[in-house]
């Protein structure tokens, strides 16, 4: 589950009691898998499960559809599954969650549509859940748009700490330091890695930075949760200068003080979902001057290849174990190191040694995180496909640059950052498996795995949320929920709460 979701769940600031009709509880239990077992065997001992459902439904889904029929008979009757012509488009569609029969959509709820997809086409359940969330919340998409830390700095106040929730292995301090060097100078930026014996130094530096209008980053607060009330007290007593900013980093921790959570602007530092958003975030972090340096077209193309390589390395993690055999912590530090190598490569002679790039990327940067032989072969294959003279720096008969970029994408004969952003914007929102060199049916397997994980988390939390309390009417249950007073959604790779 993404850190942004976990952080918001842990930020409990209100208690609300809601009365829920029993039929909604039954739908929820059907979704989470509570209402399964011997129901079908006991009630239909004379017929096989296959005979209970229409022939157009795949045999592998016979049990799931029969369970839906027994658990929610009213819904099943409304669906009219016996009318094969009515469901023909739905059954043949690759995006079935968007192709429900129009007459059926008017008669069932959004969540009931999720139940149908779960029963009939479970390989599209993840997409159905995302569509349900978007329509319910009234938003275009779940994943936020890319956010630059520079933009975040300008939108925040000196009195509001910025809490960055990180995943293991992630470290935004380098990006914060680069931001400080661009905006002012590195002498105005201070950082302290919290641990034993750092408390007094942190308080002293905090007071000095607030007085001088400088920036301070306190890292790894999850290691000093018992000290956080002291930090809260000092923050309440501060009267900072307008340019002062306090950045805090922490991993998700159950004992993190809720008062500091509530008083901070919370963002999650993680890779944005999807190849397109990953590329957009990279180009958000690069300036036009970095792309257009010396007007070198081959250099601009090389940087796009680097951004693409970084994105596919990260997004391939969604297809474990078929993509990578395990989760590798490819991060922005790898991208920065790759950028430095490309930058230095084009400062020297025009005789490019791509084997030099392959060796450094494979043995020192990205490959330094890989410990599996087959994963290393995949990484090496990507490097050979993207960084070579056929893709970068080739000339046609007229002496113009020719770029045969793989994956059916044409790179522009331009060093303008806007042209590369336009190419990225033209990419599909959903990743195509062939972008990663994976078979087309890998997406179905990935969706099933992710959907199973989501359902597992829901089943764990539902017991703590749902408590049967009879209050006059036996057909209602009480549900205790903790809601956020305010949820801000913005930024990309950064989810803000």
C-alpha cells in the first residue's frame, strides 16, 4: 500500500459514527471474501456450479459468479446475466469496467459494478477499483501530477513544518540541498541525521535557522519518536523569519506523535506511478538549460534515453516476479549519477564510448543494486538498446541526425525541453507491457496480484472499522471511522495530505 495512503490512515483526527444498511455490509463482505465457504455446496448439491451460470462466462469464474448469485441474489437478478447479447460488448472488451451495458449501469451502484468485475473479469479489478474511486471522489485520476520541491517551497509558510514520509532507502536530502543551492546558497541549508546524541544539536540549529531565515532538514525522525514532544514544544515557541523552512523526514511509524502530524504539511516521497508520470517528474526536475547545454542534440537525446531507462527500471517493479525477481531500490540518486555521467561524456571528445556508459551503469550505479543474474541480463539488455550509436548520434544521407528510438517513439530534432515534454504527454496513461519488453498478458497477472493485496489490506482493516451494535433496528450496523479534517491532493511522486 502506498505511503500516502498509510500516512492518511494514521492521521486520525476525528471520530464519526455512521449507520450503514445491512445490504451494504453484505456487499463489502462479498468483496473482501468474508461471505464464502460451503454456501454453494449446501444449497446446490444436485447441480454442478458450472450449470448455475450462463455459458458466456468463463469456466474459471464459475465459482466466483455462483458465489455472487448466492450472496447477493437481488443484485444477480438485476444483472440479467442470462441475456448474452446484453453482455457481449462487456465480455469482449479489454477495458470491461468502462463497457457496462447502459441499461445495467442505470440500475446498479458504482460499487456493485466493482463486484461484477471482480466476479467476471478479476484481471481488471485494479482498474475497476481506480475508476470507482475517481468517480466517487469526483477526480480525474488517483495519481497526482508531478510536483517540484521548488514549487512546494514557494507554496508553504515558515510556521508550517514540511513532513516528508519516505520509503526505506529513499532520501530527499540531496534534492533539498540542490534546491537551496539554486535558490540561495548551500550555506543557508543545514541538515541533521537524527539519532543518539543529536537532540541538543537539533534544537540549537533549529533556533539559529529560524532566527536567520535559513532552511533546516531533520532526517529520520522515526528513530527518535520519544523526543518528538520536545520538538513540538520548541516549534510552538518559535517566531521564524519568512524565509525559514523546516523539512522533516520519517518512515511510517506507529508511534509517531499525532500532534506533529496534524501541524505539518505531509508529503510522500516515492516514485510516481506509471511510466508517463515518472518521465514527467524527471523532466520537471531538469531545467531547460540542462537539456539545451551547448545546443548538443545528441546530448539531449541521451538524456531522454536516461530518463526512459530510469523509468522502466522503476516501473518494471510492478511486475514482480516476472519483471524483476525482487524489489530494487532504484532512486533519484541513481538518476543524478547517470545525469553526471552523460554530462561529462559530452564534455570530452566526439568519439563516444558507449561501453563506458554501459560499464558504469551496470557495475556502479543501477547494477550495483541488482543481485540476481537474470535481472542483470535484463538491465544489460536495456542499456544496449538505449545507449548506442544507432539510437543516438547517427546521421542520414543529408547529414542530419537520425534517431531510431525503440518502442515506436520518434525523438524531436530539437534541444527544447518543451518538445520532449510534449512527447511524454502523448504517451498512454496506462503502461503498455511492450514498453518493458514483457508479454501482453503480464498486465492481467499484475492486476490480479495488486487487487489481491488491496483486498487483503481491506479485510484486515474492516474488522477494526465494523462493529455490530444493535441500536433498535437489527438491520443496521455501526461503523467507527477516523476521517481527516483536511486532505490535500497534489504533486506527483509526492502525495500530500
